[in-house]
């Protein structure tokens, strides 16, 4: 479960980061997945 505290994202694994960084990492993951799906 993910909690949002004062603009911070706190995951169950106790990893906390700012919402901006969380979204940026999330977008990077999506981009990586898209690239992997595309044929070389």
C-alpha cells in the first residue's frame, strides 16, 4: 500500500521519495517497457 504524506510517497518497503521523483521514475519504467515491447 502506498501512502502520500506532505507530498512524499511512502511505500510498504519504507522507501520514501517526493511525488515528483516517484512520477518521473514511473514514467521512466513505462518508457522502458514500451521500448522492450517494440521490435528491434
